C-alpha cells in the first residue's frame, strides 16, 4: 500500500473511515516518505511572483511587491534529455494563484510568503493551508524597514512540523535593530507563540532544517554574518559566528551538515565550501574547476555577477540561477563531489502575458512525495 501513488491514496480515503484514518496517520505518512522503490523523476518547483507591465512603474522594489503582490504561479519543472539534445527543465504543471516569496521545501511540503502571511502547500495531496497572521507591534512602526521571514522545521522525535517566524524592525545602517521570534506548531488548533531570544538579527538567506534543527544566516549589530540555529523540539535558539566568505555565497546542506558555499572567485575557477562541524567549528574545502568547466565560465554565456544559490538537488548538486532571470532562462548545476559544472536551460518561465517585474525562486523537491495531512 505504501508503494501506491499519492493520487491513488487520496482517492482511497473515501472508501471508509478506517482507510481515511490510516492514510492520514503520522505513522503511514512517515512510512510513505521512507519507501524508495517508487520511481520518481527529479523535479524542481518554481515560485514565480510578478507584476503586470502596467503596474511595473509603481512597484520598484521587493518590499513594495510584498505589499502589492500582483500575481503568482507555482510551476513544476521536470528534467528531460535525449541523445540529440542537451538536458533541459520543462514546465509540466502550472498552478496559478499559488506560490509567493522566499519559498522553502521540506519533506514534500512547500512554504511561501504572500503579504507577510505564510502558506503551506502539499503538491501530492493538493492541500493548502494559510497560517494565521502574527500580531506584532513591529508592523505598526513605520519609521524603519519592517521585514518578516519564515522557516519550516520538522522534529523527527515527536514527528511535529513547526514554522518559525522572525519579525524585524531595522534601519539601513543596522544602528537600530529589533526582532521578535514566533513559533507555530502545525497542528489543529495551533497558534503563534512568542519565543524569547536576546540576539536581534536580520535573516539574509533561506533557512535549512537538518536533523531537527533549523539554520539560517543573518546579520546583527556586531557581526555581518552569523548562523542562527533553532532546535525544533526544545525551541531554543543559538548563535554561531560565520567565517568571512564575501557577498557571493549561499547556504546549503552538504554531507548532512550546514554549509556556506562561497563563489566570489568563480570567474577564476575557484569555489569554497565552509562546513559547520560538530561543536560549532568550521572546516574549509577549496575546489578548482576543471579546464573544461572554465570554458563555460569564460565564454560569457553565464552571468557571473548576478548568480544566486537557489537550492541543492537530491544528488547533492548546488543549483544556481541568475537574478534577474534573462529571457534565455537557465540554471547552473555544480556538483562538488565530481567538481562538475553544467548549464541547463529552462522553458515555460516567460509564458505569461504582460509580465513586468519578476521574482523567481527555484527549490528542489525532496526525495519522496509527502502525504502528510495539513491541519491548523
């Protein structure tokens, strides 16, 4: 039964209360995630947030778009290749009115933000939930920048999903920085709970959840880059000083550990991996691209100055994409194990009429589909 497609299991819930309870149970949902015999094609989900050309002049920043979100779409991309053509990512499903900013993917669930509110979507069950709005006094203070960031975590011991929210009030120079931290347990009757943490911080990169701990990179008044960790079960925060890497960096999972991927010197064929080891120590691994890869870099067909790390694939490849995305859409796959860099074209991103300003987020889906039943 655990080897059946998710679509079939959703239909079988109607057979009886017993079947419905079994399929919706946490035990069966976790069993379904661990069954690896079902063949799955590598898949990437893309959140496309855009304004129309007519509204483009009125929204000149992401902050304005968050308050005037315009339109959005969630695109499912699958890989295809043949002996006569290079690999490409093609749109096989478009879900309009879904998707938003700063999309995160964890255990088959997708979290995204629209107008400061968090939404969670399960592509396998087509179920979507909207988390309640946070009642923070920071939003009422308009004299500085106000931002909100969400992170999704899972506690493997208690089998609980939790959403962490960081609400920040800050000045451009960070002389004034205030933040609040809230936690929401994803279950029936859940509500936001404020968590005390005496280190105000401003997140700068999407978060990760590894073995029941959420990690994200942030700024504070003293350090430019710090790593904030949040234990999903104990609901405790910690702060770890990050190494000086540079502006061109991404935060990824590498070898089951939080890792900073530095690619400031990619044009010279060099990248760095800073791995957070046990005990809070960092180990550095420097890699030099092969000569064949340098041809791709030096040919001028990729925009090195605007590359952004998007995610990692289930095979451990780092996926980068230019921002803003050019009309000839593409992503880069970098495999640190094989030290291999390749370019993959993407189709279907611009198949929307009158698109003005666009924000695109690529996220690789986990190894398995999730049939977890979302409740709030």
